[in-house]
């Protein structure tokens, strides 16, 4: 029962457990914690979006969709393990640094050795390699650039990209054209420019989550020489950049409807923007000196990223509901009429 409770905690957040609990925890539970499985929902939602566009265009193939889900979740999980390895070896998480304050870093805390983590990463990336190989064989070499880009970014994100201010631009490309458009192409076998443009409103969500995390980490990253984009921009300019991205995300919805890229049902996604007022108020102000009394436990010192994650999840789900409404457009029209 305790193992199951830890599993559920891992799906919801990044649980902190004792070394004794770690030793007694089953292998699957350890893997859930090491891969930070809670954040994989951002990747899963991107594949669902790709699948819904394939259904709209009548080019959906179930077995390919499942392979894309497995492959992209495998890639994201592998990247998370390798990030912890890299940060440990570079001393980024040393001495009770940012990452170890709000959740476990099993490698830094001595519960998982570097060699063990690398083996876990190898096993975790295998589903991606298998599914990518099969889909490339089935669809053709046209899919190869997406596969190679994904493989490179799994290993190159944490270093050198993140350390030279390229992490945030990479994320908007990964969660947009690479995951949504590449996922759509993997499912359907064809390219679609409307899917390309429609991928960006969602891709901005994971991007502002990463922006928020790196703003939160500025006091820790600067002395360690980690030059994320918020470090290069500075605290205030980074926060205002997020506000600009948020405005672009919301303005893109009516613009894409106007140009017939999205159906008017897509405006339902504004329901997912119900958290925007709170988000704007958070990003307009400097980081508070301490967590508010009503702040969820075990989240601090995450502040900007925690709020951005709530928005990303809500907006992503609302965007998916809008696409689902488009799929069932005829049925909805008959009910209304």
C-alpha cells in the first residue's frame, strides 16, 4: 500500500521520501521518481493534440498513435534522468541547491549512482528508439529529420543548450513543431501546415513553465555558471518575456480561427485561461521572500514555474476539449439545432 501511495505522489508531483523508503520502494516507483513522471503530462497532451488533428483530417492510425505516445514519453523521461546526471556531475545540485529543496534528486542524494542512472536512461530510451525506427521504416525517410532532432535534443538539452540560453527556444520548438507536427506526421504519414501553426499556442505553455523554473533558479544558477535565458535577460526582463509569451498564446487563438487554421470551437481554450489573472499578478512582481501561508506544502522555492504549470495544464486540457468539440462538430450541431 505504501508503494502505491508513493506512485500516486509521483504522478502528482515530486515526492520526498527517506532513504529507508527508497530502499523498500519497488523498482517501478523508483523509476517514477527518477523520471519526474508528473511533468510528462505536458508531452502526453502534445501527442493527444497531434492525434486529434489526425482524426479531424481522417488520417488517424491507432497503432501509430500509441507508438508516438510511448516514444515521446520515453524520450522525455530519458531526458529527465540525464538532466539529473549532468547537473550532479557539474555540481549544479550540490550543497542543498534549488533542485533538492522542492523534490528528490536521487543521484545527488546518493540513492542512485551515476552508473545506475545511466543504465536506467539506456533502458528508458529503448522504447523511443524502437518506435522511432518502426515509424521511420513504415512512413519513410521523410520522418528521419524529426527522429534525429529528437534524439539529439534528448542528450543535448541540459548541456550545452540550457547552459547557453538556448533551452527556452528549444522547448517551444520541441513541444510545437517537433512533438505536435512530428507526432501528426508519424500518425498520418503526411505534413500539414495548419497543424504546424496550431501547435504553437500549446507549445508556449511548456515554454513558460521552463522560463518560470529558470527564473526561480536565478539565485542558484548565477554562481554556478549556468547561463539560462532568464539569467542572461535578468529577473525583470525574463518575467516580462513570459507575460509577452502569454499574450501571444492567447492572441493566436482568434488569429488562427480568423485564418481558418482552427475551428471557432478552439476559442473554448480561453476557458483554460481562467488562471491568467493570477499568473499575470505573479509575474508582475519580484519573488516573495517566503512562501505565502496558504501556499501548497513541498512546492517552495518553486514559485513562477509552479503557477505557470497550473496554467499550462489547464490551457492544454481546454485546448484539447476544443479540438474534441471540432471532431464531434456534426453531432454538436444536431444537438443545438
